[in-house]
C-alpha cells in the first residue's frame, strides 16, 4: 500500500463505521420502544403512559439504555466529524 491510497482506505473505514453506527441506532430505537411498552400502563381509553412503578421495576434496563444512548451519540459524533474532515 502506498501513502496515496491511505485517504481511500480511511474513507472506506469511515463508511463502514457509519453503517455500523446506523445499524446500532436502529437496534437502540427498537430496544427503547420495547422498554417503553414494557413500562407503560393504560391511563385512559386507548391511551398508555409511562408508569413510574413499572419504570422502577425496569430501572436497570432504563439505566443501561441511557448509557447506550450516550455511547451511541459519541460514536455518531466521531463518525460525523471524521466524514467532514
């Protein structure tokens, strides 16, 4: 590999990272929806809202999801900044 090929190689790796982060975002959104459903209770006809008691029972999952959200945002920021460079 020559030095002139490095930008193309870096670009390919950034594209791969961007696709991986996008796939993780999709899985994160699915997990968030499932957790919200698990922590929701009927509050009226055809209406569900988050229930504090159910959230407490799923506190560890909520915490982990928040932690993942922060890591995912960091990864998205890195990929975006590398893509702009």
